[in-house]
C-alpha cells in the first residue's frame, strides 16, 4: 500500500515530501510512465460531444483560422464546426471535464499528496497532428498527463510577468520563446509533465487522436485576495465602525492631510485585517467557491432532518455533487468549520473531516451530534445529492 511518505510512480519515484521540496512551485519535472496503466475514459468523439453541450466551457483554437491566425472560438459548437476543420493545426479544449465525467474525476484521487482545496479542475485537450495553442505561460501549477497519442513539449524557462505577448489575438502567446537545453521531449500515453507557475511551455501534437489531461490548481491573484477579503471584512464590520479622531488638535493648515490622520486610517485597517480567525473564515469560503456557480442545484423545498435520518438508516447514501468543493478547519479540540461551496457550517470536528472526504455518506455518520442537521443544510444547498426527502417512504 502506498503511503504519504513512500515513493510514487506518479512522481517519478519521489516521495510526496521530496517532490514538494524539490519541484512544487520551483522547477518542472518530467515523469515517464507516471500512470502507465491509465485507460482514458474519453474518446475524441466524447470530448467533442461535451463541447457541443450548453453550459460546458470549451474553446477551439485554430492556428490558421477562417478569419485570422490563432483564432479562438467558444462553444457550444455543432457538427458543422468540426466538419469544416482541416486535418491538422487546431486544438479543442474542454474545461472541468471532471465535473461531468465521474471516471475523469476519479483521477484526482492520485493527487492526494496536495490539498484538495487547491485543485481547480481537469481540462482535456484534443489535437490532430500539428495542433497547439502556441508557446505561453500559465500562472498556476499544472500536471500534463498524456492519455493518447504523442505530444511534444518544449520548455522556455521561467519568464517575467511582463513578458511580451503577440498583440491582436485572444491567446496570450509569447512573442519570444527560446527552448531551454534538455527541455524538449515527446510524451507517450502514461507520461506526465509537471509545470510550476510562470514557466514558458509549448506543446504540439505529433499524432492522430492526441489527448492530454491537464490537472490544474487554484491560485488566486494578490488582487483577488485583497479585494475579496476586503469585501468580506467590510460586510462583517457594517457601517457603525467609522473614521474617528477624538484626539484631534487644531490644524496648522485646515487643508492638510497630516500624519495623524493617516495613522488613524492605518490603525483602522490593521485592526480590521489582523484577525487570523476572520482570514481563515474568508479563505475557506473563497477556496471552496464552485468553479461554476450555476452547476449546483439547490433543493426546491427544505429537507426534514428526521426524514433524512430515516432514509440513511434505510440504506440510502449521499454523495458530493459534481463540482462541489469541501474543506474544514478546526476551531478547537471538538468543533470545526466545514466549508462547502463558499458557505460555512460549524459542527463536530470529526464529522467535518468525514464529510469533506469524497467517500459516500451513509448512516455511519449519524453517530455524530447534529449530523442530520448538517447533512440537510448541505443537501438543500446542492452540495450533496443522492437522496430526496421522501426516500425513507419508498
């Protein structure tokens, strides 16, 4: 049995600790045979079918499009779109395939050496020979798993945030891309490439039916963190806390913003943000926000906790809804905050840990206090699915 401390084929024979110390957010890692027995649950036609559905985010990138070079089109598409495409030089990309195909979502279990709340989604790309999205940079960690065909990857090293990009197109393709020495590989099915943020890379399909699974990780920008937390703190403070100057002295110049005024504002800001408990509450909500808010379906009527208990005791099960995100944080030795899809519930710490796992939820969780109340709230919010309120009567 593989443990958190034992070497993994997925990491090229490194332990999770060794991988995190040497490569995570530091340097790329090519892993031959990372998942040699992985059998892709998707065929190219399956991916094209997803790209034709409403509400699924997809893009078509054509190096020589009908209107311009590096033309980007957004789905949903139809059969006529794919029928007009040439035999080479284009790529189809579909986001969050793990939300729609449970067999794809199962792949995320292989990355349990990383916090689950850092995971974003699994994007799947298909390309005939010569298909590419150009040399570019991503601002997040990504594992690129080759699942069929061959793709050539070239790396150009870590680039500055202000690196020049080609103007006038809808892709952030680098104007200059120089391949680093010993950073040019062709990946076969089962091979994987890890890239930290900011690393220039260029992938080009080498064969028919080239498919790549991109396991990406959430990395909110500094702007998103500052503005998001400021909004949260502002809501908590309300209007009653205001700028105050009961130590005011007669000013030398009535129009001057003096040091005293600036210091009062600084103190107000520091008192508002220097609250680890508030930071944790906001961050838990922020990092469990669903990728697509409209994907979760809330219950039309409130769930009765007693009826829910009966349904579970009768053998029913609940599951995390596709696209749901869970995390938890201890408040003390016995209580914790359970974060689910941008909301927060306080409950027994052991219950929070159990509900945050992907395992099916059955009657065994009812041993914890308030379990049915918490489950009912999660079911009503759409974070859990699998039981209706009248299931106990069936």
